[in-house]
C-alpha cells in the first residue's frame, strides 16, 4: 500500500471525473475526487499520499487559478504537483496556469498518453 499512486481529480463535472478515474484506475492509480475547490482543498489537507492533482480551471465559485493561489499559500499542501486541465484552451492559457502555480497543463479532451507522461514525472 505504500507505493500506491493517488491522484486527486477536482472537476465540477462528474462525467469528467468518471472518465478520468476509469482510465487512471486501469493504469494502476488510486483516484479520489472533489466537485469544487473547497472540497478539493479539504481533501488535499486530510488525505495522505496524494502524488498529483488534476485541477479543472473553469469551475463555478472559486476557479482553478484562485485555487492554485490558495494551494501554494498553504505550506502543508504547497508542494503537491498540480496539473491544470481546461476545455477553454485559448492562446496564453498554458502560461497563465503555470504563472498561477500549476506544475503542468493539459487541455480537454485529455490525451491520455500525454497525461500519463505528465503523471509519471510526479509518481
């Protein structure tokens, strides 16, 4: 159990969580999820062993950019790698996400091969 690869998926759309979880579980990852930023921050603070977070940028309430600022300001969770995920893949989004504190960036629909390569860097 000490070498499980736990990924937290934060997305306001349960269908996205379901799809990502199904693929990642088939690749040996343990997936936990949150439907909003507050729940996600709570899980990051309570759950041990999260190796990476997949964070949807476009969420109601606190969006991914705001959440990144909170994550990076909390010493207990500031070093957990965060991969920003967005469907609004506009010019400059990657740079904005990295500047906000994301470790990496991927656009939807998620290319699983690219995602697995990104996750391999953190697990």
